[in-house]
């Protein structure tokens, strides 16, 4: 049942499609009151419809609706709106803590004397378990089955908890492990482009499919004309509990595409080019919308590949409007024929349909790309926007080796690998992984990888013996079309056996390297390389053994597995020697566009999608055999090291305690630019000598069962111990170190950040973080904020913030303060050894100026002004309630 507003502008109309009637809120009908909206960006039309549908005079006013129309004049706005997405998408790393919070809220509701059953998602929620499979076994026919067994053995506590959620919570569905990546399942099945629900008066209401997701790559579905973006688990929980997403009307950057991709150029090359261009342009906090004749030259999967990388180019979303290609994809993926007819009819009626005659929308700013200018590329070795032309990759790596890695003095050194018939050196590719949602949504690049494998296999090539190869497609349909085309056998012959259906290497679940390889790397300080078809290559993310990480198309992943090194020009040097003794080059194995297109056309069918998704929520025998405990409230297991009742609601009363000033706070860390949430949030493997490792050891968990931080996101005790513990983070309070350590200022002792935070907590000392530009980019965002608050941090003072992390800090009761233009910790002469005081906390207003006073170690004092990044009135309420979850809980309890 969908709730509707008052419709003061009288825009509700009826649409008939194939004999069925649907009510909708007409943008055309609204124009009499708000003016012409035909040239609005398509993404803004979706926001406008949302406001029309929910206009109630309270959360959405007629003035809010008019503000969208008047945006066309200035193409920017400081107007705050309340946006209500149709649904929420989760993956299990971010979804488990969200469901933990819902379970904890049910407990807290009962303690407040309320009805625990009130804590339910009020909009549809789908959680896809895709982040837990690890590449333990690879290169064998048994790899998939054995990795699944290990996945269930490691995660049974989490999976039992999620099964409880799927049975106890209304409006909550779980897609079991081994099905696919959440964004691909969303693209291929869950997304409808036009959503339908029943109103209180019995009418069927049609409206744009919209969502928020607890994974930043939720934007992939923008390629299907579905407006969605990533939010932290905190925001997602509020959305699913009926709270609107508070946002400023965005600026929209138009990206005009024209021309066609050249022979041999892939969608991955295109997206790396787009990412670099948009990062340079600066689109953080903005919508990006693609337009122009070049859209006709892109498949829907190509569009989804571009949309997927929106977090990497920094945009809120990367939107493609609905057109004939959208309908083609809905047919290809076996969607209901009537729904497809509704999508076209609705889009045309609303002016949301794009074709060659559609006038270009107006945008805040634009940029343009000739698709024919795109060249084969990689991105690395540290950031997705660091694109390098394929033919220049070897020289670029040599510069990194001499500069960033400072290995010029021993760059040619090679060391023997224990028990192996080969040696290892700087620049050797030790991981080649076809993985992640970015490319495994795209049949063209996957088939291209299969054809490279086929040609290489026919010529007798094999990957180098030090390369760990893996193939983790985003959906079971990929296996179907690989089997139909015969490409599975070719991939298997080169060691790219199926290892699982999940994110694997891209999120750090690459699994351990063979012990002799790991020993050779770490014992000799080698700069090893990974090449993956992923979207993230931040330091320390892929593998603790691998320093240099490159993003590449799936066919290039196969090629680098054959070459085995980043230190030769793969476009000119042989990949290896064939069975006839002759050198084999990249050109010898690279398929033509026509070969790829013909195989995709013959191998990918709608029947595959229909069959695979017919029983998508049922799961295999492992899933169906999981025993569920608990009823309306969850029966917490006090000995569980995976799922624990968090402390956010301990001692909670109906009236929140007043927020006190921050007085004489110590700095827990002083951090530089581009600190990602991968640096802040616990991610990857758990080291035995870390605070989290010690916690698990004290509970008799053997090191072999530590699993990853991501898998233990449901346990706050583990996660707070891993906050700021990334192996590559550099804290200027502990100069010369790398990893999650700081100087405990009262004694000058260098220790783990968690240990120092607990010492400060014992003495009643509040904490702050000092940081540079782009603080909080990346994923893993909910725990980046939750861990920060659990460590006792009251405020983060940075030069600029990433959109979601800033919001999540406020949502957890942590103040986000931004230096005024031109200021920084360095320009102000701050070292982090000062004591900081922030007053006026009881009277905060959105985006006000706040003064920070400080006292240096020598007793001298100073102050500086900051911009309070509590951006909206809603966020003020959340902050004073102690966070968004206590705010919602009190509201429901009242």
C-alpha cells in the first residue's frame, strides 16, 4: 500500500496500457502551475514526479515542487527537498549491520514500552548476499563448490541471522548466497524501470522505479533509467523506516557522447576515460546525466558499466534516460511483456522518453566526449581515476617504482620462490581477477575475455605460474551463456575457473596467495601487482601482499595473466611462447568487435534470465537447511563473534540528553588528502596482532577462522577495534609509521588507535580527527561513521567531505566541520598535538560558522572558523537526538 500526498496541484491522471488502468502524477498537468519543465534533465523529472506524488504541505510543499521548475533558470539551488525512494537495496556486508540495528531497535522499542512489530521496513527491501565469498581455491573444477562450503562454514551465524530477518521482518527479502552480485541481480531482475503499487483507494499507481542502496555502486541501475544511488546503512535504515531522504536540489552535469567506439576498444576503456574526465571536472555531490547521439551506440550493459562507476568519478549518480535500448534490455532479460509496454507508455506520457528528436536538456554544466577517441586503458596503481594508456602502462609503472615505491636501486632484482621452478620480481602480476559488478554486468566484455582465452588456449599459452587467476561473474546467467558458447572450457584451461558469484577480489576477498608467493613478496619487499576488472584499487584493498593494483577490462585481465608482468609493453611484447615455439602477441588473441557481437547475439537469451530468476529467493540446500531462532525479537547469542546487540540504544529514554560542548579534545589522528572510507572503515583481513585479532583470540577463535572485517560487520566489538586500522593509512601523529597507530599524547607512546581511544575514554577526554580534502570517499561507509563514534570522536575537521560519509557522521552524532576556503590544518600550523574546544553545540543551525579554539603544547592559544556541515534542518534534529536511529525510534515509540 503506497501513501500519497494531497495533490494540491491536481496532477493525478489515468493511463491505459493494454486494457489496464494506472493512475500517475502528470508532469504535463503540473506545467500550468509551475511552468514548462520539458527541458529539465531526465533525472530531475524523476525528482519532480516524486515531489508531486508526496506533496502534503508538510514534508513536501508546493514551493518545493516549484523550486524544481525554477531550477532551470539558475541551474543550481540551495533548496532542501524530502525525497522518498520506492525501495531499498542492500548487500550483506552493509546489510547485516542494518538488520542488526533493526533487531536492536525492536529490543529497544520493547524496553520503551512500545510494539516491537512497529519496527519493519515500510518500503520494499531486498538484500543480496554477495560480499562473503572468498577466493580460497582457484584454478580447479572444484573451486566453486569448495569456496561455497567455506563461505557457509565461516558465515553461518550471519546467515542464520539474515534468515531470521527474512522470516520475521515484513517487506524484507533475501537473495541467498551464490546467486549473483546485488547490482547485477538488480539490473537483471529486481529493477522494473516503472514501479507499480496500490493506493489506499484501490487504484494502481505507476511511478518511476527509484531506490537507495547500502552499496555505493547502486548507481549501476541508472543505466536502466532507474534513479538510485548509494547511501550509508544508517540513511538506508531511516529510508526503510519511512523517513524521507533529505537532500539539496542537485546541480546536474550533462555529459554529451557522440561517435562510436573504435575497433578493439571496450566499455571498460570508456568508463575509465569517463571517470578520469569527471574527476578532473569535479562532480562530487552532483548528478551526472548522459545525453547526445552517442547513447545510441552504447548497449544497455555499456551504459550500466558507466553508471556503475559514479562513486569513482564522485557523482551522486550517472543517469541514462529511458529509450528503445532500455526496452531491448528489458526484453533480453525476460521481463514481463506488459511491464515493458507500461514502461514505454509511462515514459512517453511523462516526457521521460529519449529519442533522436528529443531536445537536449538544460544542465548546470556540460562536457563532451567523442567515443571514437577512447583508447585501450588501465587505471592504477592506487586510484580509479588514475588512467594510463595501455601502451604506456609499463613506463608509468617504472616511474611509480622509482618514485612512489622507491625501488629504483633494486628494480631488476628477482628472488627465488620456495619450491617453485620460477622466481619473482617487482611488477610481477600475482593476481588476475575477473570480478566485480562494474564489468560482470556486461556480456560484451565477458565474451571478449572468453574469446581471448579461446585463442590463447588454441595457441598453447598458459598463465605464468605465479599468477592467481579467478573468475567471479555477477550472475548465474553468465555461466549459462559461457556454457552455451563453449567458452567455459577455454576459461578453465587458462585457470579462470568459476570461483563464486560475488564481488570477491574487488572488495578484498581475493583470498590468500599461495604461501611461497606470499613469502617471496613479503620477505623481499617486492612490489607485486594485481590486475582486476573491478572498480576499486585503493591501497591495501585487494590483498595485503599486493601494493600496485590496476583496473582493466576482462579480456585484458586474461592477457596480463598470460604476460605475468606490468613491466613490458603488452601491446608490443609477446604474451608468451606458443606450443609451436613462436611468440604470441596481444593482437594474435584479441577478438574483433564483430566476433564478440556475433557470439553475444547467439549465446545470450531471455530464457536464461527467466530460468535463473524463477526461484531466486529459494536458495540451495545449504540455505534451506539453516535453522532460525527468535521471533518478533532476535534471540541474541552472547558468545557470537559475528552478530552482537550494539550499544546505540543503551539507557535510552524518550527525551534525548542535551548535546554538550566539546572541551579540550585531543586529536586521535591527523590525516592527509583522499582518506577513503576504506582507510577508516574496517575492511579486508584481520591481523592476529591487531586489537580485533586479540579480541577474537581472547574468545578462542583460531586465526584460521578470523575471516574478514566485512564478514564481521554485525559485531561492533570487532568493528570498532578495526576502525582506522587500514594497513596503508598514514597518521601524521605517528610520523614514519603506516597502519592504524597513533601517539597517545599524554605519554608520547605510539599504540593502536583503538587502544589510545580507550585510554582517552577512561580519562573522559573527547576526541577529534583532523583531515584534508575529500575525506570519506569510497565505500564501507556505515562503519566508517559508526566506528568513529564508538571510538569517542566528537568532531571531524576536514578541508572537504565526501557526500555520504558527511551525512553518516551527522547520522551517528559526530559533528562534521569544514575549513573555510584556503584554510587547512597545515596552513593554520596545526600539528594535532593541540587541545581543541568547540562551543555553541546547543544552538546549531544548518551550515553556520563555528569557531574552534585551540591551545598548543607550549600554552599559546588560537582559533579558526569552520563551516558546520550539518546541511539541513532534518540533520539538526538527527544530531540532537543522538543520531538518526534514536530519532526514528523515539518517533515510532511516541
